[in-house]
């Protein structure tokens, strides 16, 4: 009976919080796109808002669980219901048990949601967002093999693009006659990086072929070369959705292995791979760390719980960003960079929970 009583209040608050987050994210996203809406029909914007919402829910679920736990047990503590439960011989650990089970189920659900469903939605919402933003036509079904239309009569193909260092891996540029659409030249390079001083891409270890009809009229290998006509700057290729978000863990692991065998730096991708496992666990960690704060601050009201939730979330995200940056800079192993926030906050939450009078 007590489990039902606790979960009933918990799910009510959780539903209200999730609903508020859904409305807020939709409103903010709509106004963020307001200046671009005239590019496309309004139903495309509506489809994008519906498609991007699961991505926001995935990222905000840990905070929703944190808020719901703080408010639920904070109000129980304020009304002395926790005291009554303990006075009747029920341990505080037994009181919080059903909520922790729900948090564990939610964490498991987030993991499978990210593996089975979210990558496909991220591809779709990326395509819709680029359509709204008026970005160039490109492919979305294979994030590990990208085709994108250039500013002139050029089509680019690449297997890897690092938006932080402005580097390509296995990049080809196909130039064609816009009237006949026949291929006139192809430039291939194992690597390419952007030079700010030259304002061009510097291609390394590659070749260029000129075509006359169906035959190759000229072939020139090079170690380092630049091409003035391939002038698209780095921001032209940068996506608003990370490449790793459009793959599940198995696809990302294969992609990392392929790039590593070709000699590319895959440290950032390894961090993202481990985060696919570490981030859902954050939901359970947030529930654990919320309980002691709720019981300590419950007498001060629900607003205190909300303030605590905001503070905990800010500290958590700063820590997560710090460890991820350390991992990206190869200062920490990828697995430690991804799991450290969960481990540190989990230990802190467990310690505080053990200090609560039962």
C-alpha cells in the first residue's frame, strides 16, 4: 500500500515535470527557428518539432527523475509522512525502494531507446533541420559515409570529418559538367585539413584524375596539394547533430575500428561510445543523490527541492563536460572520462544516503 501511495505521487510529479519540459523545449526550439521558417512549409517545422522531441526527452529524463524525487520526498518530509513511516518501523531504504526501481527501469529503457530508436530519429531530425536552415543537399542514411553537394558543380564524399579540428578522412571531390552531368575530375586524399592562413583545404597523400567522356585523360598523384576551386569552408560541412548520435553502439564501434585501422584519431569517438552506456545510468544516479537532499531540505518546501535540483544538475553537467574534455584531449582514458561523473556522483549519493537516519 505504501509503495502504491509513493509511486502514485511520484508519477504525478514526474508527468507534470516531463510535460513542462516538452512544452518548454518545443517553444524555445520554435522561436529559435523563427527566422528560418519562411524557407519551408509550416508542416515541415511541425514535423521537425515532433521528431526532435525524443532527443530532448532522452537528455532531460535524468533531470526529470531528479526533480520528481526531490519534490515527492521533500513534500513527504514536510508533512511528516516520512517520520510516520519510520515511527511505524519502516526503514527509509524500504520507503525509497520503489522509486529506485523505477529509476533503474528508466535507465534501462533509455539505453535501449538509444540503441534501437533514437539514431534513426536523429538522422531524420538532422535532415529536417538542415532543410529548414537552407543547408546544402546531403545524405543522412549512412552517417559513416557522407555525400554533400558543393557550392559549385562539385559533390563531396567523405568517411570522417572532425568538426573540432577541421579535418577530413578519406575525402573525394567529384567535379562534373552542370549541363551534361558528366564527371570531369575527381580529387581524392587520405586526409585533408583546413588552413586559415591559406583559406583553403590542404589535401594529403592523394591523386587527381581528369575525365574526357568515359576515359581518364590525365592522372596526377600528390603528397600535399591545394585546389582553389574546392573553396567550401569548414562550417559548410559541420552538422548540428553529432555523427555519433546517429549510430547505435555497435555501428559506432565498427566505425571507430575502421577509422583506427586507417590511422585516424578516434579518441573523441571512443568517449562518445562509452557515453552511450554511461549516460542512461545517470538516471539512477540522480535518483540516489536526490533522496538525501530531499529528506534534508524537505521542511523548506518544494521550491527548495527545485533549487537543489538545478544546483545538482549544473554541477553534474559541468563535471561531465570537464571529464569529456579531458577524454577528448587524451588526458584520460575514454572509459574513465565517460564514467567518472556517474561514479563520483553515485559514491557521493550513496554516502549521503547512508548518513540519513533510517
